[in-house]
């Protein structure tokens, strides 16, 4: 049986991003039951970032409900799954959610690992960075201390000018915790002509990268930013399609590429694109698009397949919600264990309708 649910999860406080501000996250869960067990996936466009919209994805799923139900109940193979996906609308989140569900079913029925299904070696555990939003200095200091106590060794922080306070807080924290590493999320807020001076505020610290300091649409803009910045550059919002990712993978081995799989589409195509160009660019960080716990568990699986196994990934965004569908408890000391399923079952009946409702 194939079912669809729409979730509505409020954030603890309004969330500022490069694509807009959010007070809640909406998305679609896809549930298929077989042998008394649930297989779950998610298709959730992120407004301001995704090329598709929630109404488009919802309509596509409901209009193809019978087709999808028959297909997933059949003895399909990978090639047939690819044919099905090409027949459906090319909405990235729809393609991602259904490709993962198909892969999940194939892995179960064949009794093989995800890695073997994709011809890749997946990691049994992956590093995870913590995420801290924009806070007053004293609150930020306390919040970073809490992250350290919980075992995180890499922390991503909002870095929107003015930056003197942030640089001062990180300098003081690092003095007593020299093993800590930082990531700066600029949300495209840094003036291009101030990149050198602003990056200099953090150049004495172990900063992995500055994420999208300002919009960089061309290769020449990217190279100019790399030349000016005193710390490495990472692209996130600039990776808007698989074709764009393919070009970036081939062009610059020093870039850090932050990939949100839900925004790019078919997981088989994402994995193939990265695998073909892996030797050109090793610095691949996989991160969520603020999905529910179902979506984050899927993104974690993707990270174990295609992410840089030496780098932490952006998977700890569930704490931003006032309430999630369930808790992912496997993150310990900055590592997420994938040796056991991140969830076994979700009871759709116990959550209030304001959080989750069935789509008919």
C-alpha cells in the first residue's frame, strides 16, 4: 500500500536563510508497506531554493498514485525504476523521494546494502557538524559550549556582517578548545570588495570554509573570490542543478561543494555524476534542506555513499524544530552511526493533524 502524508513542522524561532525566512517547514512523506514493514521516503521542496513547489509535487504524486502503487508492488529492477522516473515530472524533490524509495525496496528485496546497489562503499558512520544561528555574543558563547559538551568538534555558524563580535567569540572559544573547527555561513551577505578584509578576521582560526560569501554566478567570479579570500570558499546556493554540479566537479579541485540532494533530483543520477568526477573534487559536503527526520535519515544515507568520508556533514538540523516526527538519536560525539536503521517505524496515528495529515 502506498500512502502520502503532508507534514507541517514549526521552527522554535524564525529561521533566516539565504532564500528567505521560515517559521515552519512543510513537505510530503511517502510511505509504502510490504511484509508488515514500512518503507519511508520524503519529497519536500524548499521555498526560495527548490526549482519545484509543494503544490506541484503533491499534484504529481496524487495524479500518479495508482501507477506508483502498482509499480512499487511489482518485481521491478533498477533499469525499470529509471524508466518510471523519466515518465514522471522532472521535479527534483519528487525524483529524489521516489528514487530513494525504489532503492530502499530493491535493497530490502535483494538483501544487499545500499552501497552495493549503487556500486559504492558506504560508511558505517559519518561526521556531523552542529549548527548555530545568529545570536547575541553571550548566548552564542554558551551555545557553542553546549555543542562542545555534546561532543561536536565542527560547528557551523551564521556569519552576517558586522562580524567583529563573531570573530571575537570564536577566538576566545578556540583558545580553550584548540581541537574545534568552524564553518561560516555567509548567506551571500558579504560585500565582494570586502572579502579579503572580512575573511582576515577569521584567518587565524581553523575555519573549513566560508559558505557563499556573495553570489557567484560565473567561473571567473568564483576564481576571483578564491584569490581574494584568506580562507577556503564553499558553494551551496550556486549548485542549482545536476548540470551545474557536473561542471563544478570538473572545474576546481580547491572548492568545497555543499550538496542538498533534495534540490537536485534522482539519487542514482546524483551518485553517478559525483562518482564520474570524484577524482577532480574530493571536498563534497552533504547537507539537509531542513527536512523532517524522515528526510534527514535519507540524506544521511546519501552522505554515507557520496559525501567526503573525512568531513562532517550538515545533518543536525532537527533541533531547529519545535517538534519533529521522531528523534534521530544516533549522533554521538559528532558522529552519526549508520550501522542500525535511524528509525524502524513511525506511527502516523499518534501525531496531531496540525503536524501530519494524510493526503487523499
